[in-house]
């Protein structure tokens, strides 16, 4: 019997648990970009001291998904058209390379992991659970990064992955027309990965990020115009 794949149990501090809970809430699509985060309400709901809550918010601030407004408080980071362009071009570059490398991998466990991530997204879409779709969407892209076997690429991706999750949550909540749309966005990429076609996977990853970046930018500009 081998225990090589058994992961050690790690203890988490209350601050880490609060950070994870807040991050998941913000990136679930339940609260819109720009939405206010009230310290008193959040600390009472989570059952923690405000000092612990502030430390968690500071961590999320460093990840780029919340901002602190002087004399006002905290709010979920808003995405501007420039923000979206920077995120999609950066993630497109990283994910395109990762998809090329991942598609070329032949190890059974790598192939199974990618197939499982693709199936998880399709299942979440079939069930119509928006939060599950958002989580599975990001999990697929994260699985591709991991499957690339490129440690430095993965390290760079970790610097912006929470902003990528915010991008995905905003797009899937406000821009996508439903589960069928989300499936259609990913079908070419999943097919290329399944076929082991490195060139097609790289092209599909870039096209997906570019297309969704343009759609999200158009939606943001509509919101700005409506706000006057």
C-alpha cells in the first residue's frame, strides 16, 4: 500500500478560515463588483472579532479583489474596461501556453485530471447552479495550469488567479446568457485538450479569453453609459 498521494492535514488559523469564507462569498457572484462590505455585519455573521475580519480583508486587498475606500470602508473591487483588458491579455498569455503544454502531456493521471475538470464544468452547467458553474469554470482553468507542469508559469498565475476568478464570476453572472453559453465558450478548448492537439488548445485558450474579455468590456461600458 502506498500513501504517497495522501496529503498532510494542516491547521488553519481563524484569520485564514475567515479569508477563505469571504473570498468564496465575493467570488460566488452573490455580490456585484463595487458592492459594499460592512465590517460590523460581516464580523457578526462570521462570529469573529473585527480585528480578525480586517486582517482577512487586508489579505483580499493584496489579492486585488477588495478595495478600501478612505473614511468609507470596504467594497468589492470594480472592474473597468482597462482592468478587463489587462486581465484577459495576461491570463490569455499564461493559459494559452499552459494549454499547449497540457495538451501535449500523455501521462494517464494528467489526461484523467483534465477530463475530470471538463466533465465537472459540464455537470455544473447541466444542473444550472450558477455558483457551481463559476467554481467549476475556474477549476478547469486552474487544472490546465497545473497540468502544464511549468512551475514558474504556475507561480505567475497564482499572483493574479483571484482577479481571474473575479473576472469569471462577473462574466458568468452578468454577461453569459446561461449554461449553454458557458458550455459553448469552453467546448473548443475541452475538445483540443481531449484530442491532445497542442496547437488547437493554445489557440482555443487565447480565443476564449479574448472573446470573453471583449464581451465583459462591452457590458461594463453599457453599465457606465447607463450610469451617465
